[in-house]
């Protein structure tokens, strides 16, 4: 299915530089989608641990999620404020468990 989408998008342009830029954009978009998906998976693990009220598991999942979010921010996939907001909200959820 993804291949069908790419075939429709590819050489649309007259200039070779435009065609190359479009190829690069598709590669970058695929890479970014993979990282975004990974971050969502780790955020989901934290939320599941919080819903089970397992503080130890939630704390460990939070550390892993923070690492993934920070890497995504450093690669430019998320804006730094977006990353900070995600980390803050997750930390607040896990912190509420400790009380």
C-alpha cells in the first residue's frame, strides 16, 4: 500500500533538483513517521502502567519514554516545546501515582 502511494507522488516536476528533493522528502517523511510511531508506543506503555497503578513499571516506562521523546526533539521531529509538554504531562501522571 505504501508503495502505491509513493508511485503516485514521485516524479512530478520538470527540474531534476525538484524531483530529487521530492525523493528525499519521501525518505525523510518515512523516517520521521517511524520515530513518531515509536514515541507513541512508549507513551502508551507509560499510560498503561499508570492505569494499572503500577508505580515501578510506570517509572521505568517514563524514563524510556523521556529518552525517546528527547531523541525525537534533537532530530527535529518534534518541536522542543512539544517534547517538553509531552514529558511534563507524563511525569505528572506518574507523579500522581506516588501520592
